C-alpha cells in the first residue's frame, strides 16, 4: 500500500470519533462507527499476507454484522417511538439491539470470540490499534446508552468478560492470543467503570492504552510470538524484555505499577455504589488472569534457558535504553498518582 | 498448567515430531500418487529393514488421456490430520522453533517438504508452504535442516506472487512430495522428523517482495506548456 494514503485512513479514523462525539442522531453515530471501521480495514491488511487478510475479513464480517444490528435497532426505535437521539433510547427493544451491537463491536463477552482469532492473525502494531483506538467509538456510544435499565446487564457482561478473559488466557502460549484475552478482561473492567461513571471509564481506558502500547511495541521489537521466544529475549535484548515483564505486571494490576491504580479506582467506585457483587466478580477475574501475567513476567525477567548463554547481546541499545527506562518509570508512577488523581475523583 | 508443560515452555529447544520405529508410526501417514487421477505412478510407505520409514515406488510422467490432466508423475506422503476432542481438527504449534530437521537416506532425487496450515476461508484451503531437499543417493544418512523462513507459498501447485512466512502456529499436516518429472523408481528412507530452535538463525522470511504492476509517475519534469510535441 502506498505510504501516502495511510494519513487519509488515520484522518478518517479520527474523524469517526469526532462525528460520534458531536452527533445525537443515531444515523450519524452509525455513520461514524462505520467510517472508523472501514478506514481501519486497509490498515489491518497492510502487509498482504494470507493470515492478515484472513483476520481482516473476519474482522470486517463481525463489524458489518454489528453495524447491521445497530441500524436495525435504530430503525426499530425510530419507527416505534418516533425518536432519533441516541441518549433518548431507553428501555425498549431498539436500545437492546443497539447495545448488543456495540458489545459485539467491542468484543465484550458473550461476543468476544472474534477478538482472539483476529488479533492472532495480525501483526502487533495493527493489533495494538485494534485493541486500543478501535474501542473509542464503541465506548463513546456505550456511555450514551448506559441507564438504570441496562446498567445491570452491562455490569454482568463486564464481570463475565473479566472472568472469561482470565480463563481463556490460562492455556495460551501464543503471545497475541494472550494479549487478546487480556484485552477482553480489561474491557470488562472498563465497561464496569463506564457503568459507574463516564469519567472513571475514560480514566481506566487511558491507563489501559498507556500500559498496552509499550507492551505491544516491545513485543514487536523483540519479534516474539510465543512464550518460548519471550524466554529467550532476556539475553538478546534485556531492556526490552524487562519492559515487557514490567508491563505485564502492570496489566495484571499489581501495585506499585500503574495498572493497579485503574483497578483500585474501579473497585472503590463500585463499592461506594454498593455494587459488591460486581466488584467481587471483577476481582476473581483479575486473580484468574494474574496467572498468565505472572507467567509471562517470570519468563521475561527471571529464567534463562540452557541455550541462551551462547547468544550475544544486541548492540543497538543506545536510544532504546533511555526510552525504555522512561517507560518503566512511567509504570512505577502508579503509586505516585494514587494520591493525586484519587483526590480529584472526590 | 502442569509442571512438565511449564518445563517444556522454559527449556524446550527441540522436539521430535515423528520417529519411525514401528507400524504404529506409519499409521499416522497417508500415501498418495497420481494414480488417484488416472496416472501410472505408484507409492508405498513401509517399514524398512532398519526399522525406519521407507517411502518408495515408481513415478511415471505419462499423462492420463482424459482431456483434462496436463501434468502427471508425482508421489506424496502426508501426515494424517490430528484430531482433538469431538473430532475437531488439532494443529501443531511449531512457533517456538525455526528449523525443520530430517534424517533421511535417499536415492539422489529431489523431494519437496510441504506444510499445510489451517485456513478459515475456502480460497486458502489449497495453500501449501513448500521447500525442496536434495538427496545424495549414497549409503550414508543425511541430516537436513530447513529453516521455516525458506518455505514459500503455493496454491494448487503454483507459486504465489504474494508471499508470506509460514504460519507455524497452525500446521495441520507435514508431507513429502516427489514430482521431479523423472520416470523411474524412487526410494527414500526416513529416520525421524523434528524441529529445533536455532537462536543464531535470525531470518524471518527469505524472499523479497516487489510491487507488482505498472506505476504511474508522480513527478514529471514536463512543464505545463511544452513546445516539444509541436
């Protein structure tokens, strides 16, 4: 693909978010969602390999189905209630359809199966965009739909996602599948936070993006797609391996890393709103997913295999060292941020 | 995760996929030839005197007179599809490894290793990643090491323009094909097939890709008003 056209796709993806945020009519919201999806499709198949094309087609089919359900829900709502504003869709079948379409687009349980297959077929960088930026349009629609009637359903799906994301990643050895299940689990926390408050959901999303990007980027640099390769990276590029290890500990939600901060905020707000069941379910899910986070961190930072002593270190680490050091420090800032931003939420 | 699986993740650098020592090892393989489409080649997979797999037969390049077939003369052996619970297809995950090892003793002919991955869409069902290995024909065993980066993509026997690396995480079957357009008998003795991780082999994919098709010139030096063609 020509490098001159990719800014156009990036612009379209940005415009889709602006369109969704500035629209009240459901047709324009749908338009924004589709604009973002269609602009992202060519970026998925950038390298034209058969695996990426397969993943792209799977992604397109799922997103198209969700868009069709969204449009149908909007038509049902407009034809029965004679209203068109998305925030006015409360308590009927059209709203349920739209909510389910957004859940399908986001990859929340029970519509999460496509996430793993699609991410496994992609490279790390488009996979990173899929699991971070492409959540923004869906979340922007979801926060408009959250109400007393559907909040419980979203909380249940969020808790199930957190649990299922942990359960699904237990037996995984492919790093991309592991990150996909991790994303499903984090999406559960994210949706639960959105149900309690928009600000909380936004905070958690920003934290998730900040934590995920270094992990994806350095796995891309290490070119590791399997746990066994992660084990070998400690000798070939120890700083990158350390960042990946620390990043996974942060994603696990362990203090003092920044990932703990997000989970702590969500739990605090859930308990303040007497949603104890949801909080317990999220914590159980986090404990389940902790297993594979710790396993990856252990493989990255602790062990050496028998063959690794012979491998020489990579020599191009000058710039990367300072960059990576900064990213590790960023993760450790979680503890410092606890006092500051938690006071803002009050 | 069981302790031995964790140890496998931590320390495994090589794995033997098939070690041919008895009839039960041969039962995991299928043998085909062009006889299925009217050709005259024959292929068999038996146990040799040394208790190794013995792939032998005769290739005949005479094209069957059915008006459709244009090429003939191949023989192949392919591993059977592995099955999981409820008859689901199970794939081999060879991602931790980057070298395919074979210990063979051949007759001097050229064979081809084929890897068939799991594909979702029908347009990809015929995708095969292939590479050649050349046997010496002597009495000595050959240790052949083929990096996975050397495999190239074919579909229905044709090398594809858009190449990519073999998807090692979803290999359905591994096969050996003989189709070197030679009439005559062939013999290939196989001791074992395995995979290895060689940390010094950094190549990801051996073949460069070039843009295909005409390119429009973006910047021309021709001025807007040119008297050259007057």
